[in-house]
């Protein structure tokens, strides 16, 4: 990871209180692809400028991906 990306993540955390973007969880996200061209730096800059977390920007809802309810998970 470059020093520039580390600095963006540090700024992102300070401003939003959010955690770094886990790339494996956003690959294939249509908003990430269409709005940011799969450019992580652009996503961080947008979040920093608008003081929002990446989850809100990408409309990410982990509960939709990690269903742990035994009655419905299979």
C-alpha cells in the first residue's frame, strides 16, 4: 500500500470514524464501479469531502451478504 493511500485511510478514519474499505466485500458493487471506476482513492476522497462512510456511499448492507439465520441460510 502506498503512503498516499495510508494517508487517505488515516484521514477517512479521522473524519468519518469508519473503518477502511475491505476490498473483497465491495468488488462487484455497481456504485463502486459506475461512480468511482473501481478507484479506491476516489471513493476515499469522496467520503472525506462529504463526511460519509463508504457503506453509505456504496449502499452496502453486510447483513444481506452474511445471513447467519439457520432457518434461512441454505
